[in-house]
C-alpha cells in the first residue's frame, strides 16, 4: 500500500529508531531505509529490518494502521520464514 509523504516519513523514522535500538544491543542490522545496508528478500518481500546476533535473527516489519491490515501476504511470508528455524522470530510493530 502506498503511504503519504508524511506517513512514509513517520514510517522511516520509526524504522531508524528500531534499527538503532538493535544496534545498541549488539545486533548486526540491515534496514530498508536510505543510508543502511538493505535486508535480503524473503518470500518476494523486503522487510524493514533484519537484526542478527549470534544464532538469533529477528525480522521486523513496521506498519502504519492502514498497512497493518492490508499487507497480510507480506506479514505471512515473514512469519513463515521465522517459523522455519529455531532462533528466528518475526515482529510486527504498528505505529
């Protein structure tokens, strides 16, 4: 779903804050925002953040109220990926 410019700015700022929080906790972070290394494609979709630390891997998707209900296929792809291996998890954050 297409976001407004203001909505995209709010989304990207939230992704940046979350990515920085993972970095502060020692995670290797890839984030889908300008200036960061991009996360890998998972099931045809690029998540907002992939944070890795040791055997732990967290896939994070930041959603606005509108995209939280419209991006179900994307969220399911990330959940399926996380469910395939111990130590992986999928987190959805609504802003």
